């Protein structure tokens, strides 16, 4: 029998293991979302959001 991990869909049959996000990524994402939500309507100051 072949190794089940050689099947590309093997990981989908495994239980989901939650992980904490990278703190730096989470802080940057929160900051970008806050700027986007608090920006005046029609504002385009942050083009790469």
C-alpha cells in the first residue's frame, strides 16, 4: 500500500488544528482595517490596502 500522505488531498482528511496568527501580521492587518474603516468616504490615500 502506498503512503497516504502522497495523496494531495490527504491533509483535507485530517482534523483541523487551529494556530495563532503571527502577532506582527495581526497588528498590521488590524491597523490597515482601522484606517480603511475610519477613512473619510471616497478617500483613496491608501491605494495598496
